């Protein structure tokens, strides 16, 4: 069955970095765009970034542009989100999505 498993979240100080990973299985990974979303407590889920199947095209929300980088390794069926210069407002649960499926999410907390 389809599985998307996120990892890499944690507690980081403002200005710090984290790299999230999302390992996929159960579908033809390179056929699908993959996205990262985030949801803060009491707020709606928002799209953070998307990468197309061959990794050549990306999209970023304005709030993360220049700080976050999405990438994928189709051989490993994994999509990444490198997050730099983290701010407190980046605190949220981060979920990956693709092929109509969602992962369980990984918590990112930015706090001093």
C-alpha cells in the first residue's frame, strides 16, 4: 500500500536549520509531483513547496522563498525539504503529500 513517512523534525533555535525527509513507497514515485505542507495549531494546512516528478520545476510559498529548498531523489523515492534561517513562525507540523496521499507529519518547533 501507499506510504509516505516523514522524518527530520525537531526543536531548533531561530536562525537554525533542519532537513526534512519523506520516504515514499507503494506507487511510481517519479511519476508524481510531491509537496510539503505545514499546519500550525488552530490554522489551516498551507502549501509550502512543490517539486515535479523529474525535479526540474519547483514552487515555493512566498513565506519560505529563499530560505527553504525542496529536492528529490527518485532512486531513493524520497523528497527533502532543507529549511534554513528558521523563524518562530515556521513552527508547525510538516506533512508531505503526493499521488493523492499524505504522510503522518513531523513536528518542527522553532524556539529559543
